[in-house]
C-alpha cells in the first residue's frame, strides 16, 4: 500500500513540475540563475553555443510581457517571439509578469533584470505614460528610465453609441449636442487610452463629458448595448464587427485621418482638431542596456516587422501593424508625454 | 451541437472528466478535505490545459467530492466534507444495522439525481438569466453585491457574529490596492500591493493551508500514542467491515418510489440554496434533510437510520453544485466558495462571466455544462464500483497528504503570475485561515466579501458617474434596483420580526 502511495506521490510531483514549466514558460528568476550557472561553467561551453554564430552577446532573450497570460498584450508578444528569434538568431522566450497595471514587470525590467541584452519588455501606451505621471506611482520610473526600440501596433480610438441613436449621428452633431446636454461616456478605466482620448477631445473642443469608468471594454460594451450610457470610447479593432453588424452605431474616429476599416465615419481631423488617439504597443528595454545588444535587437525587430510571414500572421489575428523605428518611437513617446501631461488632471 | 460533442469527446476532456471525478471522490472521502480545497489545489494544473477540459475537471471534482463525503459519513460516522454532516446521522445508524450498502446506494442515487437536476437547471436558467443581463448595469450590480453581503455572514456558519467578522475581514482585504480611481490604498508603498490582493493565492491560503496545519497537529507523540492507535484501529476495523458488507447497492424501483418526491424536493431547494451567495453544500444538505424530515410519514426513523434522511441530505448538497454555478457564470457572483474557485480558474483561462459566455463562446460554455452533467452521472457509476473500497481513502497517511498539499499550494500561488509575492500572500492567508479555523470563524465569507466588496465599491462609483442628476431618483426608477432594495430590507428585517413574533407568543 505504502509503495503505491509513494508512486502516486511521485506522479503528483511530476505533474506539478510540468504544470509549472509549461504555464510559466520559466520564471525570470530561474532564467537568470541558469545564466549565472552557465557563466561559472567556463568559456569552453560558451564558444560552442549560438551566441558566437549570431554575434548577439547573450545566448537567450527573455521577452517580458508585463500582463497576465491570455490577454491582448500576451498574444502580441507570443506572435512576435518566433520572428524576433528568427532574425536575432538566439532563442526568445516570453515570460508573463503581470500586476499593478504592468508596473511590476517594468519595475523588474529596470531594477532587477540584467542589462546585458538578455531581457527586453513589451509596453502599452498611453497607459505607461499615465502610469508614471501619477503621483501615486511609487516606482520612481518615467520615460527616461526606458529606451523605446520598435512600435508594433496601433489601434485608433473610436466613439460609438447605442443602436438607433438619433440625438447625434456624427462627431460634429455629437459635440453640438454635448454643449447643451449631459452626455455620459464609458471608458475602460481612468488611466487607459480611452480616458486619455475623451480628455484630449474635451480639451480640443471645449466640450465636457460625464466620464464613466468601467473595468474593461467588455463592461462598457455591455453598458452601451443596454443603453445604460450615451457613448462608449473604445478601439477600432473592438468596434468594427459590432458596428458592421448593427449592434452599435459608429459616431467618429479620434484621429487626423479617417480609418481604413470604417471609412464612412467622420474623424476629428475633419473638424480641424489636431489630435490623434490610439492604444499603441511596442518593445522597450531598460535605459542602460548594452549598446551593441540594443542595436542588434532594434535591427532584428525592424526585420521582423518587414517579414511577410509576421505580416500575414498579424492580418489573420486582426492586429494593425504600425512599425516605428527607435528614433520615431522615442520622438512619439516624448510628444505623447507632453500632450498627456497637459490633460492629466482631466482624466478622472 | 457538433462542436459541443467534439469538445466534450476529446481525449483530454474525457481524461479530465475521469480524473476529476475520481480525484473528487478521494478528496471527498478524506475527512477534512473539502471540495473547495481540492479545486483550489487543482488550479495550477489547469493553467496548461485547454479551457473545456480544465473547467470540466474542476466541475467534476466539485460534484464528486460533495458526493464522496457521504462514504465516510455513512460507513465511519465521519463526514468527508462539511456537506455530508447531515448524512452521517442516519447513514451510520444504517451501517450499524448492517444496511450500509443500501445506505450508500440511496446516497448515490440521490446525489446523482440532485446533481443532474441542478445541471439541467443550470443549462436552462443560465442562458435566460444572461439575456436579461443587459438590463443589469452598475446600479444593479452594486445592489446584488450588497444583497450578497447581507446574507453571506448569516448563512455561512453556526455563529452569526463570527460569520460577520469573517466577511468584514474580507471587505477590509478587498480595499487594498486600487479600485476605480487609480489611487492605491493600504499598499504601504509596496508595488505588489498596489494592484490589490490576488484572489487565487488568497483562496489557496484560506482553504488549503489551514487543513494541512490541522492535519500536522494530529502527529503521533508520546502523550497521545495510545489514543491515536485506538482511533487508527477502529478506522481499520470499520474499513474491514465495509469490505464484507452484504445486500444490494442500487435501490429497487419499489424502494426508490417513496424516496423520489423527497429527492426532487431536496434538489429544488438545493438549487435555490446554491444560487444564494455564500450558502454552500453544508447548508444545502441540512435544508434537504429538514425538508425530508418534515415531509416524512416515518419521522420517528430520523436519527435512527432513515433512508429518506440520507436521500434528502445528499440530493440537497449535490443540487447546490449546479445552483451555485448559475450566478457565477452569468453575473460573476459565485454562489459558494467552490463556485468562487471555479470562477477564479475561468478568469485565469482568460474568460469573464456574462453575456459573452453564452453567445461568443457558447460552444465552450455548453460543453462545460454538459460535462458537468456527465460528471454527475459518472460519479454514481464510479461510486458504485468503488463502494467497498472508497472508504479506504479515509486512512490515507498524513505523511503523504501534508507534503502534497503544501507543495501544490506553493506552486499554484507562484505559477499564476510568476511572482514570489503571491506565495507570501498565500502563506499569510494560510496562517490567518488557520487561526480562523482554530477559533471557529468560517473562511467562505472572507473569500466572498473579497469578491463582493470591491465589486460593490466599483459599481457604486460607476453608477454615480452614470446617473444624470439625483442618484436616488436614478436608483428608484430602475425596477430591478427596487426589487433588490426590497430584498435587502426583507433579509435584514426578517430575523428581527421573527424574534418579535416568538416573544409575542
């Protein structure tokens, strides 16, 4: 009896281990330990591995996804990883480290992760900017703590209303209506791109809305379909299908140009407002990462973005690729930083 | 339909179903290990699995653990889970009269019927409830959360005050971190606390670790060696006796006929108890037992070996399982501690409860629900096959249980986001949970308040943002809100009025 139980115990332990390694895809702590062990084992082994072939200073890259597995950021990272690996020449492993609106992961990237090129991260905007502008953020980090390597995707903000809305039909009539009436607008949270979009539109047009913060876009989408709120701000990718099926009514795009996905909708540029709002995501590294490694990663990311295989994978997944190289991305972050600083008080 | 069958009949799902049902029987048969705990320990294993098999496995563990508890209740007078406490009264009497196998047969039949009825109710009610879910918005959710909180303390233990203290503790914990406005409270500058206490590690800590610590207490030492030896011997003796039981297992149609009304009545009551937040299988079994007693022609048999009592209690506790999943899947409000774990696992898989589950992901959801019904049938078959041996699980040595549960707890807390901090959270709540257990405070209200508290706060603020003008007018012009407000007032006043009446008499 005892023997059988012993075997059962062993089986449970093995199950534990597989569950752990599969689900976590290896913890950052574990991977750094492995690297340390490798460093100790001498240079003989190092000569034989891939690092010499690819010219990359380390033999493995961890792509840190600062949110939990299964989310949109995680899907983006896992889509990119094989192509980054292909163009960089060393294995790329995605590790999830979610929590505190991504700041657990970014704080780990800046404060703890090795800066030899073995750890880069994914980041979402403008959430990162609204995060560090918040005085309650205790990490002490800001845009100077990171370097911005390559933008992956950009998803423009759109304003939608309930099915059959007749008080306003486009952006112009909406702003006209909102000058004299209280209009409630749902967003996915007080520090998200949606809230930033509403605040930017308020500042540009001089109209004020009644903000309603939901936990996520799903909550706001249920509220607009149930006519609990007047408007919902979300992203084009989330709105295309329900707008086309008639479940909700598209009102306008908050961008300088009309969207190619919903070209009939008025954009804020049509009304002469110089604002462009989106949820954008790209790859970053900690400030002070090894220069040679950084240059190689940027090169590989750019090559991956031009890889037709990645482009078709992105199209299948409905992801709008919006490549920006290091210089463009850095300039974009600085501009966003200044713009959001001005409207930060209007977010709540 | 085809998609549902192909999901359900995949190898992974079938294996998960069988493993979950068997695992549930083991967990249920082990006195002290509850369904909730078995499920929370399995969460880390579900990370790598597909959604349908993992949720089917958890559902199977849930129902078969609640059923499995009746084995040790009937054969050795020790309820395997709190949900079988009522079964032990009459079940053990029947065992002493040599009718143990018959008692097991009735308990199996009642459990399967109760479980299947609740599964069908889940299948029928949940999609209807979700249709009106669009009428539910922040004001309604706020009031539902408040309603849940008003009954959570009272229903979940013997002592009202202790239940309320547990719920209050959960509310305080729920305040940690950020809610709708991103200003962290009680985070003490700690980055990990800014996002709030993670539910899954807190649940693992509260449900699993206290059990391990209690088991570790019963270590054999010089003082209690004789006593422990006697206990072990008596268990061994009872197990040996169970192996030699005579009689038939399944009740004959003639035997079953008088029991059927009892079983169906207890099943419907059980579903109702399940839907209420905070009331789990333990309440369900007592409600079923009492309804059987009240409706019985042979009241004198209760306490001395009544098959009706077993039927009522077992149908009641298994019907709770399906009932508790109804509000969990549609509104995100778990009907029991175990349903909270189920909801947590579903969130880990990347799904949130509500309309999407029954429209966009309908195939997946219906596969899980059909899997739940299948598990209820499978557990009966497995129980029948194992009837003479299942009681042996009660004698599983602590030397094996303790390390397995502890390692699963630590790995499970860590693996959810690769963060050691979550392991500390689990350990913290484990120690708190142990103290709560020692002083007889129920843990389920804490977990439910941890879910309902932040939900109430978030939706109150959102509803204030949504109303144009007076908040009171806004609430009182919404019919569902008025309904829940009346419900809350009635719930709060009912005990007072009852007491007055009793005093007047």
